[in-house]
C-alpha cells in the first residue's frame, strides 16, 4: 500500500509538472505556426498547422524590423557593459576595503532598491530634458546604467565578501595592488555571477517599453520594443509577417540564453542570487 501511495503521488506530481510545462511551451508553438500563415489560412485555419508555409512572411518581417534589432543590440550591449564595469568597481571596495562610512554608503545604495521605478520616471525625464539628451541613446544608457547597477552592487558585494580572506592577504603580501587583485583574482572567480547579472540586465533593457517610448521619437533610434509597435501598425490585417516579426525578435534572447545558460544556472545556484 505504501509503494502504491508513493507511485500515485509521483504520477500526480509529474502529471501536474507536465501540464504546466505544456502550458508554458504551447504559446510558442502557436506563435511559430501563425507566423507561416497567409491571411486566408489565418482566418480559416487559425489553430492548426497549414501548408504551404509562407516563408516570405519572415522576409517581410526582417526588412521591417532589422534596424530596430540592431538598435536594441547597441542599447543593451552598452548598458550591460556599463552596468557590470561600474558595479564591479563599486562592489569591490564596499566588500574588501575599509574606508570612512563604508557601511552607511552601502545601505544608502541598497535603499534605492525599495523605490519603484514609476516614482522616479518624472524627475528622471526632467533630468533627461535638462541634460539635452532627449531623443538620443544617451537618454537610455544613462538611466539604464544608473538604475541597473544598484541590484548588481548588492549581489556582487555579497559575493565578493564571501571569498576567502586568505587569498587577498596573500596577494597583498606579494605586492599586488587592489586593482590587480580585482582583475586577477576576484573577477575570474565571479564569472558565473557576472554572467547571471549580465543576462538579467539584457532581459530588462531588451524588453523595456515604457522608458524608450518616453525618450525616443526618432524612427532610426527606436529599440525593438517600439519598433514592433510601429511594425504592428503597418501589418494590422496581415498577421503572418506580424507574428514572424515576433519570432525574429525572440531569437537573439534564445541564442543568448543557450550560450549563457551554464553560467546562468551556476550563478543562480551559487547562493548569491536568490530569485
């Protein structure tokens, strides 16, 4: 009886997991199927796979959004590099160097995590206008880097503090400077957590819509999220290219996660990021 109960519980648990797994994956298969349909197939056979596949949908979608994808690469790439460089340079002294009011400065930084972004949008927009960087990538990079580094400093400071003190003492005895210790010892040991933070920052900037739509009006500078809205207006009744555009827009994130998945999982399981 005990074995039967365990088998029943095992079956129920995995059935529930499978059900929610299918619910997670199903929308992506529907999206992929819709991206190959023309208007007639979409109206008459929306939820089934239809033949022939209309590959020209992808050509039309690519011609319409490739500029926006390039813009998003530039915006996200510069943002992630800026966030990680500044966060590492800020987190190391907060973790390993003693200086006046260090703890107070650290608590002031992490206190910013408690402030919702919606409360800072209006003053931040006023600063962007004041600095005359409206309708430029600087108007995106500055706020993205400033807001993104708070969480990264919090995580990296905790991780750097957990490293063995003996390594730092031995390096200092050998005459290594603090910058040499950071780049030769700390950063190589922090690859997984840095990769995790990089992936999270790419997701935040790549998928953000509200701030870019406030700052960017020039069609040549628009990131992908705004570009897809423009694209949607162009293909209001032609659904195939529209869904093909959504598929193309998701491919860079899928490729990034495939290549960074090992480091991402290592960073999450290291105990430094609690999701």
